[in-house]
């Protein structure tokens, strides 16, 4: 039965998707490359050719590079802090200097120093298509100096590159120009302009800072002296004595606070002991688990006696009963011992209570002392706050005065000796090799881009390729065997007198554009096409072992797929081999086979079925192969051809042909346009389904077969016709010309 599990045709790559292994996936991609190899080669070649044209036409440009470093180690002679405050040289600082190098100030300085507004390369008059267009647009309008400068600035910034090298302090300045010497000159000029700009900026900043510092130092000197005098006067007025940075009442308050903390801890400990002994006394049998009880010899001895008597009482009570006199005496003694233990614990409780009372009294005394100290401290708090404020002001004014005085001295030195952290470590030189375009990079990019584009195009072609090209496709998509692949036949060169071999004029060339194709197996018996037709006959004969297989019908999905060519050549091959074969043109809608083989026939199948003529009168016999041909007859006025093929007379005719011939080959109409094929399943033994290689859509074939289950049951196999053997080798290498050409070349047959 027909298998239609897959919605679309995807050539062999379904295996890789189902398996999912990397090796299978790689194999599927390699298969795609092999199938689409000519297309991919054409795309890659076009990309490489475009790249070569670009390399030959593009004007070469040269890039010269200068290197600068921001040196964090200043010259030893001038190693002092900057009056403006030196900023630590970090990543952000280096990036800031890169942006300064890119600024318009540096660029305009270079343009002025080198007079670049007079250079044709910067005015747009340097030739080329862009320069010519710019000249036409600006014709009749004289540019001002400002416009020329801005135009030169735009071109300058476009060709200039400034970047930081990795995470280092080195900055690379590159300039690209058509003149290598000019590129080196401009790169060095950028570095020099940057250094001059840095020196000028530092000199101006230092000079302005020195003037401001002089006035500020005088003001700070007066403020520092007044603040120190105010501190001394305040201490004298409030009798404040400083002992190692702290006041005396502060030290006393700290000591009393420490004593209060210790007293509070002792009180808590005493109360805990007292509460514990009180809880023990509330128990029916006191458990003397406090430390003093465990160390008390009396309690330990009494507890031992109590345990011993309790053991004896338990024994006597078990033997003689709890009312026995001995047991009663033992319980009385146990009660006495318990009373003694409780009395001893109460004595310990009284001792704990006494300790607790003492601790509470001591804590209250210390709290009173702390309150007195706090009261005394509060009296001096306001004065202390004012004193600290005065001291802070005095220290601030003094520190500011010292700092500004030092800065002023440094500014005087820097004004005489301005320095900069940047210096040139590698001056730009005239480049010897062009930097643009880079031939290897352009070619590599074109090759890579071409490969990507070619692979994309190949994938697109694969995804949109919904036709049959391989035997495995036929087996997967249709669930049928592909019994042969017939190669496409071009212009067939045969003997000039071929038409005379046909039946006395009845099998002539009139109205038949390709009569040689219909006798190809006879004229070229050792060709690859003939071998493919033989494989169809072998399939027919092998199938005859299972069931009777004498009435064969060839059909296709659409017209012009080559079913008539196959049926004729198959019949010619069988007849040429000595079998009794009849070829019946059952395509009553379009009897192209009759027009090609017997164009002058007036009677045929229609007349025989209608019993207007005898079968023997309608047959035409090929004198060379003895093939009997039954043309369709006059069919132009027939409306219901399917009724004719389904009639009892047609069944009777086929039965008669079975008895007279070894093989009956029916050339049926295509399935898509008409339904005639479906009504023949009752008297046809096997169907051969012809599909045009690389042209017929998979979904069309699958739809027609799915709608004809009676044909599927008798489907002998599928024949792929008109296959391009060169292209077929890319899909299934074992079907390509490589494995056939040496053998067929010996006999002069190679399609």
C-alpha cells in the first residue's frame, strides 16, 4: 500500500533528522553540497570575480602609524604634585586622552600647521567619481575659508584613527592617505599637536592657579591664627584640663559604668541560684542538682540512705505486701530522711537569698554613684562641645593654610618647568605596503561570503525541490519500488533510411516529430536506455512468478512524462526478444502513440470494442520485431471514454488478447486529467507508473495514487524517466555516468 506519512519531500536528509547523530547530520550536509555543487561553484566564482574586479579598480591607500605613551613615571627633577591635583592614570584616563586626540582642537591645529585646506585630497578635487560629482555640484560657487576648513576637517577625521592598544597606556595614531609620505607626515603632526596642547593647557592652568593661591594664602593665615587663639581663651575661661586627650569626669564616668555592669551580672547570677533552689524545694522528691547541694556531704549521705531504703522497701513490698510492718517502717524512715534533705536544702536557700540581697544592695549603690557622675558630666558637656568645635575649626584652618602654601610653591616651579605625561615612543614612517584594500582579506571575505551565499542558495533549492530525483525518494514517499531510471535522450542520430524499416508506410514519419525515440531499443540495443527498459522487463518477469503478469499498463500523473515512449520501447524489446507482444493505444482522449506510429490508421481499438471490425483487420505488425500494434482508432467524437474501457466488450477483448499473445502492453492516459486508468484495474495485471525525473511534483503523484487504491494493489513499480545522468550522479552516485561510461563507450552508446 502507498505510504504517505511525510507531508513534504526532503531528499535523503530525513535520515539525518531522524537519527540525530552528528555523523548523519554531517553526511546529509555533504549530500546537499554534492547535489547542488554546480550552483554553489557558480555563486562562489561570481563572488570571487567581483572581489577581483574590486581589487583591480580600487585606488590603493596607505596607512602610517605613530605610537604615544602616557608615562606614569615623571622626570625625577620635576616629580611633584600638580597644582591642579594629579589624576591617577587609570583606564578611564587613557580613554579620555584618546578622545582628546580625536577632538577638533587637535585636528584643526594639524590642518592649520600643514595647510591642508590647500591640499587637493582635502578639497575634493583629487579626481575620482566622487570628486567629479562634488565639482559639478559646487560649480559657480566659491567656498569660504570656513567651509573649506570644515570640509577638510570631515575628510581628516574620516581617515584618522586613534585607539588604545589593549589595556596598556600606549595610544596608536594612524592616518590613511593615497600618498604614503603624507600619511606619515600627518600622523606625526597629530602627535606633536597633542603634546603642545597638553603643555599649553598645563601652563595656563598653573598660571591662573598661582594668582588665586596668593590671595587665598593671606586669608587662611589670618583665619588660622584667630581660631587657635579662641581655643586657648575658652579652656582658660572654663577651667578645662586635658589629660591625654580626655577630660577627668569622662574617665570617672567610664569606670563607674564598668562597675555597674559587673554588679548587674552578679545580681542576676545570685537571683538565678535562688530561683533554682526554690523550684527544687517545690518538688515532691527534691532533686538537689545545684552545685552547693552536690558538694554538701550531708545531702549526699542522706540521698544514699534514701535510695538504699527505697530499694529494700520495694523488695519487702513485693514479697509480703505494702502493709507489712517492715515495709511500713522502711517508708517511715524514708520520710524522715526526705525531711532532713529538705531542711538542708532550705538552709542552702537561705544562703542564696542572703547573697542575692547583698548583690542588689551593691548594684543600687553603684547606680547612685553613676547618677552622680552623670550629673557632674552634664555640667561640662556644653563647654566640651564648644571646645571641640573650636579645636576642629583651628585644625581645619591650619591644614588648609599648609596645603595651599605647598601648592603655591609647586605652582611656581611648574610655571617655570611645564611637563606632560605623554611622549612619542614610535614616530610614523612612510609605509611601503598599501593598507587598503587588503587583497587577502577581500578575497577571503568574498570566498567566505560566496560559500555562505552558495550554501544558503543550496539549502533554498533543496527546500523548494519537491520533485522525484532518487530511487530512495520513490520508496520513501510512495512506498513503491523504483524499477528503472531511464536517461534523457537528446537528438538521436540513426541511419537515414530508418523510416523504411517501419511497416510499409503505415509506420512512417508523418506527423511524428520523434519516431526514433519509439524504436530506440531496437536501433540502440546496447545503450543505457535499453538496459533500463530491460530492467523493467526483468521486473515484469520476476513478478510473474508470484501471479499472472501478462497484461501490463503504463500510465503517469501528467501528460508528456514519457509513458508512451516507455510502453512502445518495452513492447519492442519484448517482441525483439521473440515473444508474442501486442501494443494497445488505450489513451482514447489523446492517442499520441497512434499518431506517431500509425498516423494513417482509420480503425483501431474503438472499432474492435464496438465490434465494427475484426481484431485481425485493425492490427499493424512491425516487420522487424513482429510487434503487433492496435491503434486507438477514431476518437475525436468520443465523450465517455471511461465507459468504453470499462465495458464488457473491452474485457472480452483483453481476454482474447491474453490467449493470442504472451504480453499485452496498454498505453494508458495520464491519471491527473482523466479517470480512465481507474476503470481498467479489473483486467490489468500490473501497472508501470512513469514519473518524469526532476519535474513531476511529489505531492501531485502522491495525491493521485492515494485516490486510486485499486491501482496501488497492482502497482508493479515506478519508472523515473528523462533523467539527467550528470545531475543524477550528484544525487545517487551509483546511478551516475561514471559506472556506465566505460562499458557503453566500447559500443559507441553513451547518453
